[in-house]
C-alpha cells in the first residue's frame, strides 16, 4: 500500500502544477467569457512566450521573473493586435470563423517556431532552480512555489481590473449583453481586443513561471492547453473562480491518477472527465446553467 | 441525374493522368492529395452541409486505419474485407460520438471541443493498448497482390484512391439533392426553425455524422494499404483533424468539389513552399496551410469555389456564412 506521505506529496505536487494550469485556463476562460470563442491559438501563444522567456535569459541574461515584467505588456499588445487586426476582421462576426482563424494562427505560430528553431528541446539553468523547502517527506522547489503564489497575485490583479476600472466594467457589459453595450457607446471591437490581450498576457506570465522548471520546444504549449480546456469546461466556461478551482482540482487529479495508473492512463482520465462534464453538465461545475 | 455529369467529367480527366507518363513523385503527390481530399470530403458532409464543425475527425480516420491494419495482421482477415470493416468501424465510432454529443445538445464550440477530446482519448488509448501495437505501431506485411489490396504499380494505387474519391463525390451529390440534404442544410441555417417545422434535428445530424465518419475512415483504411504502417500519432494525431477541415474550408465549404480543390491547392502550395525554401525546412508547408486558411476565411469565407461563383454572378454583395448567434 502507498504510505500517506507519498499520497500527500502527490497531491501537493499536483496543486503546484495546478497553479500554472489555472493561470493558462484563466486566460482561456476570460476570452471565452467575453468573445464566446475557444481560443485554439492559446497553446501556440504560450509556446511563443516560453521561447521569448528562454531567449531573454539566454541572450540578454534577464531572469524569467524579471522578464515577466517586459513580456506581460508585450504579449498584451500582441494579443490586442491579433484580435483587433486579424481575428476580428477575418472572421466576419461569425463564431465558427473565429474558431478557424484562431486555429489557423495556432498552426502558423507553432510551425513558424518549428521552422526557425527546429524540434530541439531547450532548458535554462537558473542558479536557484534547485533551492527550495525540504519538508522531510518531500521537497518543494522554489520556482514552483513562486509560481503558486504568483497565480493568486494575477487572479487578484484581474479581479481588480474587472471590478474597479472602467475598462473592466465595459468588458463585463460586453460579456453580458453585446448589443446593449454597443448601444451604450462601448467600442466592442476594442473591448474584444483588450480581453484577448489580457488572456494573452496571462499566458506570458505562465510562460515565465514555467520556464525555470520546464523545457520549451515548438509544441510545448499544447500539453498545457488541452488540460486548460478541461479546466475551463470543468470550472464553467467564462468563470474566473471556476478556472482557479478547476486548475487545482485537475492538477491534483492528474498527479494522483498518474500515481495509481501510470502517466498515459492518467491523461486519459483527464479527457474522460472532460467528455463526461461536457456531456452531462456543459455549463461546468461552477458555471450558471446555460 | 444532372448533377452527376460534372463529377464523371472530372474523374475521367483525372483518371488519364497516369497514362500521360508522369513521374512516380508526381503520382505519389497526387495520391496523398486525394487521400487528404477524401478525409475532407467526410468532414464536409457534417461540417459543410450540417454546420457542425468537428475538430476531431482523426477519430474516424484513425479507427479506419487501425481496424484495417489490425484485422489483417492479427486475425489474418483479407485486406478487402478488412478495408470494408474499417469503414464500418469509422461509422460506428461516429454513431457513438454523435449519439452522445447531439443527444446532449452540444453545438458550436462545445461540439468542437468534445470531438477533439474523443480523438485524444483514442490517440492515448492506441498508444498504450497491446492490440494496436502500442507505442511501436502496427506494420502490415508487404504482399504486392491485388488480392491483398497492394499494388506494385503506383498508378493502381492512384486509381484506387480516385475511385474512393469518386464514390464520396457521388454520395455528397446524392445527399445534397435528397430530402435528407435539405433537412441537413435547414438544420445548419437555423436549427430551431428546422425543428419547429418538424425536422428531427438530432437524427439528421447523427445520420450526417455516420456518413461523414465512414468517408473519413475510408481515407484511413487507404492510408494503411498505401504506407503499410500505422501508429497512434499517424492515426489519431491532431494534424489529421486539422487537415480534414482545412481542405473543405479552403476549397469551398458545403460544396461537392470543395475538398478536392482545397486538397490539391494546399498540398501544391506546401510543396512549392518547400521547393522555394530549397530543402527541408520542417513546418514550412504547415505555415503556408495556416496562412491560406486565415486568408481564405478573411477574403473568401465560402472558399475558392464560392469566390469563383461570386465572381461569375458579378455580385458585389458579400455572402458570409449563416451567422450563428452569440451566447
């Protein structure tokens, strides 16, 4: 039988990975909540941000946590521009076209990275990567603890933006009633782009938190985004607290099922959960009934 | 039937290509393009005519491929019979996935996600299950006889896939011209209105999905006979699902010839990009595919065929796809 300490270690590990999952899912759910599209480009943007964080350290010597201060606004701008000047005009206000344009962008970004950097896997070695807290029965690496804390800061910042700023109010208005918001003088195309930018900024922060303890290659982001889809569905599409809780739940479930069933079957467990939630309760466990 | 004449004309012209003395490289390119077209023709029945955008057609392609390979290798079933059962396997998977999702009323983005998830579950299962050869994959024994559905001559493979494409074109035309096709298009345009008029939307979508799954599975069955090897990534990889939707969207979504035109175009452009780059730049052809997809939706949302039809009628009014309401 498994000793309780192994079990606890697996759960804690799962919660630590769950934090980054939650951050990726936060961006996804924000975009879904306002634009009502599933952003298939999310994974490719995460990969791009991971490459950016990697080269910021390798070529300029900027540590990832410092790089986050630069990459977050940069990726906000990239996301804003993508929605405002590509996805928006290209999709003619049709939901299915938005899905396809986002998918097209994902294919372009991922394979452009592949063409330039090839399929090689890259990692960085930070001096403090192996520091951490030793609990006796398990070791808590510093980069993952920082990631855990940062997720709550980001969620808090998002909550403040949404509840206390005019832009946040406009975003919520567009999410609730697009036509009404438009009639009230809100520039919907701008709000869509701001939301897409915020979602992309989340991905940039996630990339900076991941890169100290993870590798990057042109398809590195995909693994996170498939899990993030699951979290968003579980937490209710468009629900920010749902994404946070969902992230931790999925992190723990993945870690535990890998422990009991092995890694491949653990992944199947996540997708089965995903399908069952979609079929039985598509509004998610925390979302309002559609 | 009037609508079948253009199909026969196109197929007869294409059938003469191997007689013109083209190289094996060209024939190989055409075989792969036609295989992509066939997978896209399957997607087009459900996505183009029914408006249900699947992001997981690899589930059908891969099942067709695995059934064909595993029956031959492990159970000694004749290749022709295995091929037929592979198509049936794809249809059954489609019936299961469609039955579950349409009954739950999933559509739009939710339908896209759930189909994607089914394909992923199958991919991971195939990568660990012993019957599929797990991570190693399944190798079909080389046996170059027509009885084993393998040919020494590349032209014979070309005519085989061309025949399959021809059958799929005819099926699509028959669907389009039938009462069922009218119901399907009605569901695409406005499901609530169609239901109010007495159309059983769930049954119509489910039937379309089964036809769609069977056609895409046929492409998977052919893949195995042509390459004699299959593994979980080749069978159920995300890329298969993307290619299946790429070709009809680019060629002309909801048109009979759309997938064929789209497949020849994207494969041709991909090949050209690699030639221009001079050598093997991984992913470059896919960058081209992605750009073509975005540009087509942007400037010709009804695909190449739709754009040409619009030019012919000199209509200046843009004709966007039926708008799906938000929320």
